[in-house]
C-alpha cells in the first residue's frame, strides 16, 4: 500500500532514476514524530556504485528541501539492495530466478519453516527452491514470510 507521501516521493524520484538508467528496487518510509526515515534502494544491470547513490541522494534531497513532504526532520539513505538483498515483492522473486536464496515460510505453509536453495520458476508461475540432495520445495509468493538472496556455500 502506497501512502500519499510515498507516491509524492516516488514521483520526484523516478525522473532522476530514469535519467541515469537506474531503477527503484524498493523504498521504505518510516514516518515518526521528530525524525522520519526514508530508505531508497536503487539498482541497475551491472550494479550500483557509490557515485550513483550519492548523485540520487543529492538530487532527491534538493527536491525534498523544496517540496518538503515531511512535517519533521528526516533521514535520507540511498543504497544498493546489496548481494544479499531482501526479496519483498513478487517481481523481486522473478528477477532473482537462478540465484541462491534463503526463504522463511509462513506458519500456514505446508512444508518446512525455512529453506535455502537455488530459486526456480515453475511454468504455472509458482516458485521452487532446489535444495541439497536433489529435492525441491514448491511454493507461491503468498507462502513467504521473509526471503533474501544468500551466498551459496
């Protein structure tokens, strides 16, 4: 669910990212009295450099100073989602097919509570984790409590 503040920030951010051939991986907005937190995770094929993060931070900060959507001071963080990035959206799973992932399942899932393996996509749109021993665990995005890419042992 996107709040009005998130939508306003996204509208400011997307032209900056498009101009630099970057994409918005995720955004976290924590509105708190006294000090809000805005985390922007940017991505691009080949990875994101520190200069990309600095450029986006500087441009967005200027826009936020002019059209301040916050009622109190805020902290802005811009970074890459990293190698062990969280998978919080269906599209994150789709883009991560072929990578090694750690998935914690919801209590209602009829299977293990947690598993690590190579992420695969079924033809029916569901996902599989190819775990050790040649076994696979099939699941849907709705079965996931938490997930992230991991470094393959």
